[in-house]
């Protein structure tokens, strides 16, 4: 799975990562303000339609051309305070909050240590994957060799991990040149999560919401079921 670091990612994104053996953190592409690299949408436990954005104010030193890994937290003190206040405001009444809250403390400390938005976003995803018992590996695209070209680059990154399969979301399947992966001996596997029940909101709100509703074990079971339903094998 190749994906940008997202702040407390949505359930669909987390499910794709959970189904993969590798997460290649795509950290050297252009930062996008309208994406989820520095923000996430919280939702009330008793009303998933009641949303609120949680955002880390981010400065782009090189303007719109700034790479994700170079984006800087504009106000670390304020960002830490917002994370420390808004997440418990929405979710601390959950019986599953304690385990999450214990892992949240180091993340809050990281906000004041690093000035990089991407590091905090990646750490937030690691937190969730850890609670779910994910045993895969994490590497960074900036540390791997690749050639220019959207699909070619992704194929090179997947090949660099020794992957025999590439897990791709439905959006990526619209543009992906699958023959470039085939040339590398890599099978492209589409990931199609369920669209009914709680998965209806999975593309909009953070996976923290579902974790607090179900708990880590039950959510992990649902993700395994979603992978099986999509006929996904754990691949990179």
C-alpha cells in the first residue's frame, strides 16, 4: 500500500493499510491543503452526521510546491492543545478511550518536539494500526529509488520492497497503468470496502470514531472481513 500520511485517517484508508504487508509512506510528493495530510473530520459518537474538522495549522516553506515531508507545523503549542482537547471531547465517554488515550500522550509530546506535520500524521496512523494489532512494515518513498511518472513511480516503489502485489483503492484504479506493474511481476489488486452500514461514513470521518464505537478487536475483525469480501490478499 502506497499512501500519503493522513492525520487520524478515515476508515477506508486505514482498512487498506491494515490489509497490506507494507505501508510505503508517500512523503515526497506535493502537499495538498484540501486533502487529509494535516486534518481529519471528527464525528460525535451518538450522531455520525455531526462533524467537525480537527486541523494542524501548516506552513508550506516552498509554497504550493512544498513536499509533504517539508510541511511545517505553524503553531505547535496551539496544535497540541487542539488535539488534547478535541479528541477527548468527542470520544472520552467511550469504554475504549483508555487504551487510545494512553497512546495519544506520546503523540501529543511529538507535536512539541518535531516541526513536521507529516511526522505527526504518520504517528497518528501508527497509533491506530498498533491498537488493531497490525504487524506490517513501514518505509518511506523518499528512501526508495523510483523513476518519474505517476504509475511508473508507484510500480518502482512497490518493486523496491520486493512486493508481488499492489493494493489499490478504487480511485487509483481509474488512472493506474497496470501493465507497468505486470512488467515488474506485480499483481494489482483492487480494494473495494463495503458501502453499507457504518461503512457509508467511512470515506468522510476519522477511523477513531469507529474504534471508539467498536473497540480494537471488533474493528480489526471488520477490517479482515472487508478485505476478504474484497478478495484482497495482504500485499504491499
